[in-house]
């Protein structure tokens, strides 16, 4: 019943948002004389904040149409290289630009769309032939397309790298660090010629026993059965994936919002003050962030529950017990993949040391093929977006790709 109750609430809020938006427009219209009386501006601004917060959201667009390569502006268009039921390999083709390192950015399957990494893609476009994993909302995948679990995730990564060809580089942001590292181990053990040249892991939960955060604590203090009973719901009949068991995006969003509820309330209050003062540019920056942050999608129950179990509770990869298709994942098989571990000093999702643990696990990899970067002052989001990412972190990624080309 939870998903149906959410859908009812979403419908009611959508109507309330439309009414609030209409009221805000009336009170802020320069042609309306009442806009200049009493608290018209204040009420209109408050209505606009509510309308934005309550509005329903679909999948955002990347909206990256141009970039600058070697000092000249070039057009960019999106193309689908591989299409699979639960995700596709999307390429940002730069018109008139040939060559350049091939980079696969692996977006997290954790409740948000791949567009959350828009800033990551935008920064790497000038120097690389960028591809990204564009995961699909599980509620839109019919039951006839089968399951999607951690083994399938690894298979998708391997398949995408094979489609890109030998010599590609991988940039895994947060959650996919674990399956990407496992995929590198599997491909190395199999002698796959499309094994990545480098694997950069950013804020990934490789070993969550290191500096555990609130997210890690939540996953360990409750038994596996609790998550199955309280976090998994059935997709209602109004969606193509009707009947599929999922961990819904709205629960994921509620969890993240509650972790920093005070900060989110302050952000909305600041947006309100910007609107009252007529500072629309500053208000739009907050709106743009929450347009992306509140756009959420569902993930399959089998993938979510396996992640809770293997990554957060039993620590299968660092313990050496993780398997792929029944075969043990051998971290010692990685001998020629340049591993770069990046962590944020103030990361409250993946604590310091969790991503760095990957360098220790790759016991057969020479030290010259390992590198660690701790981004001072950066939180989880700041590792892959914002000025620290653009000016301090991305240059290190580019240099590492060049060294290990």
C-alpha cells in the first residue's frame, strides 16, 4: 500500500503546486496593483517556494550541447551506443573531434538519474570521448525483462566496456566503485582485451568498516530481513513495471533529506529571501539543484538487497568472499589497471579510508599503478561536482588517464 499512498500524495501535491504557482504568478505580476500592497511580494515568494518544492519531477535532460576543445567551440550530441532493458550506454559525441581517451563514467544506481553527474560529464568533455551509464527507472521495466542484480550490474559494465573497445578508462562515482572494481578483477582474470586502462573510484564504499558514516550504521544495525520487509514495495498497476518489487526512489530521497534536514530547510529559506529581494539568479541556482536532487527513480529489490548484504553487512569484497556468476572475484588478478582512489575530507556518505581500501586489496598491482587523492574540504557531492571537482580533482583524473594510456 505504501507506493499507492505515495502516488496519491504526489497527485495531491501536484495540484497544490499548480495552484501555488498560479497564485505566485498573480502576486508577482507587475500589472497587478495588489502586488505592490502589504505583503504581496512575501506571500508570492512563499507560494513560489512551495510550488517548486511540491512539483512532480520526471527524468531531467543532460542539456550539454556545446563544449570547448583545443580553444574552439564544438557541438555535442547524445547517441545511444548500447541499449539494454535496465540501462543504456550513452555517448556524448563531439562533432568534428576524432580520437581522445575513451572514458566510461559509471553513474550510481542509487535513486537518482545519471544526470546527477551532469557537471562531471561537462568537465571531462573537452579532454575525453565521454560515455555514461544511463540507468533506467526500474518501475518502467516490464517484468518480462527479468531480474537485475549485482551480477547483472557487473555484466552490464563489462558489456559496455567491450562495446567501447580496448584502452577505455572508467570513472566510478560512489556506489558503482564496488561492481566496477569487481568487473576489473573479472576481466583481468579472463584476460579480456577490453579491461580498462584505469579505474578511478570516487567516494566509493569499498570497505565500509573504515570510518563508518550514518549511512553505514543504518545498514549494519538492522538485520537483512528488516530491509526486505520495510524498504521493498511493489510497483502499482499504473506503470509498465507493474508487479516488480523495488526499492523506490522516494524512500531513498526521504532518507537523504532526513540526514541533513536542517541544511535543506536553510537552503529553501535562503531561496525565499532571494525571491523577496528580487535576486532571481541566486534563487534559480537553488531551484536547479533541487530539480535534479528531487528527480528520483526506483531500483530493483534484488540489486538493493544484495548491495545491503554484500557491501554494507558482510563486506564481501574486502573479505575476499564476493562472487560473480558463482566464481570468486579474485582481486589479485588485477595486475595492469591504474587504480585511482579519490575521497572527500568531509564526505558524510563514504568515510575516509573506504575508497582507499581498494589500493590495498589489489595485492598484485605495482605501486606505480596506484594513486590516492584526498580532496581537502570536499563533501560527497563536491567530489564530482562544483569548483573543487573542476579545478582540483578533474586535472588529477586527466593526468592519471594520460600516464596509464
